[in-house]
């Protein structure tokens, strides 16, 4: 399951299909995944948990929830996420985006009936969805190893630290931890997973190795987000193919040498 990618998984799948997660040479050890053995095991556990529990529940939720109500619930939680985004845009001194996020929250929380209707998009106010992981990256925190979290899915060490900030800013964190609170949390998880049912089907069908597909797409997507859609060349990807080209040249040279000896 991919709960840490609440609004990112559709983008992960799309980027993978468009070539964001390009193949890597056989036997290559990706430098940002030193914990690959653990990560693959956790990915497998999360997938099995998702298939056994969360996916069936989400399919049932999707089947019985009228589409307008489903969309309204998603809009409500997206409105909550805009608050976190506003804080992070302010921390990054992106004042125009900060203003847009505040405008979205104000419009959707009033005219949009506490976020049930997304009127802000129709008003031309874009949704940015910044988070603390992006803020850490913006201020120079180095890219960190890939990490698959139990139940939460793909992340990095930097993004995991950032999740602590996201939780503190999330308005739900301040609520009393009672039945209503946990009901909201459960609804948020199930609604999110239900919205990603089609995306997960594409992922399962498209990826020869779903783990590598998700990892490579996630890391490139996060890089793209941190640099606001205009990232510099990824040195890790360059290293992959530089090493592959060097190996091919060595093999070619060795083959030419063998041919010369035979002559």
C-alpha cells in the first residue's frame, strides 16, 4: 500500500509510464537504496496487507458511496492538506503560492462548505500541496536513502523527518483522540485508497518489478517537486549510464583484442 503517497501515487504511476523510472543495468546497486533488502521485504509486507485488508475495504467503500459524496469527502481532506501546504510555502518564502493556498482554504472552507466543494480551483487558485519534506529539500537538506515505511509506503529518511512536521501542522492532530478522531483517520485512509484503485491497477500491470518501479518513480517525482518542476540533471541517473557505457566500452575493447589475437 502507498499511504505516504496520499496525493502522489497517481503521479508516480504516470511518471513511470512516461519513462520517469527508466530501467537500470542488470546487477546495478542504486546508491540511494542501501537498505534495499529491508525495503523490498517491507514493500512486500505492505502489498500483502493492502491486498488482504485495505484494498477490499476500499472497493466496498467505492461501491456503496455515491460519486458526488465520494468527491466531496476527497475535497474535504484536500482542503485540510492545503493548510499544511500554506505553512510550507511560507517557510520556503514562496509568498505567491502561500497566498494561493490561503485563498483556497478561505474559499473552500466558506463558499465550498468546509471544503466539500472545490470552488477555489474554479476561481483559478492552483493547488500546490507542499510538505515539510519538500521544505527540507528546498533549504538544502541532502537527498537521503530511500526508505519504505511500515504501512505508509515509499519515503526517504528526509521525508520521514518531514512527516513529523506535517503531523504537527495537520489540524486533525489537535483534536481529542476519541472515537470521532479515529473515525476521521479511517475515513481519510479508505477514501484515499479508494481514489487510487485505478492507479494501482496500472502499476501492477505495467511494472515488471513493482518495487523498482515505485522506488525510481517516487524519488524522481520528489526531486521534481522540490525543484518546482524544473530539476537539474540527476547525478545518480547519470552515474548509472556512465558506468554502463564504460562497461560496454571495456567489453568491446576486450572483444576487439580477442579478434586481433585470433587473426
